[in-house]
C-alpha cells in the first residue's frame, strides 16, 4: 500500500469527469487499497479517485469512527434520495474549509464491488452525505459549488491567502 497525493482545490484534475470502470482489475484493487490508506491517515470519511489523480469512477467511504466499515464503490449511482438536510461538510481537497450544504439524508445507491458484483446500499445521515459528496467528485463537482456566490468568494479569498503563504 502507498500514500497518494491529494489534489487540492484549484487543481484542474478536480474539474474533469471520471470514466466508468469496465472491469475490476488488479490496478483498481490496488488503487482502492491506497485510497483507504490515504483517507485513513488524513482522517477523511471519503475519497474519490480523481482526488488522487485517477479519472475512474471509484470511491472509498468509511464514516465509522473505528474505521471498521470500509466501503469501496465502483461506478456508484444514486437511484433515489429523500429528505434534504443542511449540514456541515468538509473535503480532503479543501483542508480546514467547512460549509453547510443541503443534501439528501436518505439515499439508495447502486454500485459495483471489488468482486464485480452489483450491489445496492441504503444509507442515511453521514453515510448518505459522504456517498453523495464522493459521487459529486466523479462528476467533477465540489461541495462549495453549492454555496451562494458570496460565500464561495470568501472561501476562494481564504484559499488565495493560504496559497500565498505556501499553505495550500
Ligand atoms: Zn471531497
């Protein structure tokens, strides 16, 4: 396993849509292991392949504080969602930036597991939020895209300040 470099907000890779995975290869398995290692070591709840520079529809999620519920989703797709709620959210590609975003609190998601089997997962709360956040990355969307323009502008100013200090 290896630590992967997280691409930060401002990097154009975060604005490229990821491709569907046709076949679960050894490379996909290795990638997901590296993604878990990277995500856990940075205390993230989820990570999407484009955040580490791979344009593949693969994401890892684990919202369990004991890190005992790892979930790898290949080609995930939300098939239904209900009850929108506004909750605080963050992202490994935007360290120490948090904002409230409205998302479904209940979701049903279809995905392929690492055995190539089609699975369905019903999720609620934090897990549902993490899944929606990671699928957004596969579609080149970032959580601050949902914010009103003035809030986004403030965040971008803050990022610019940090970039100047070499802290981004
Ligand atoms: Zn993110």
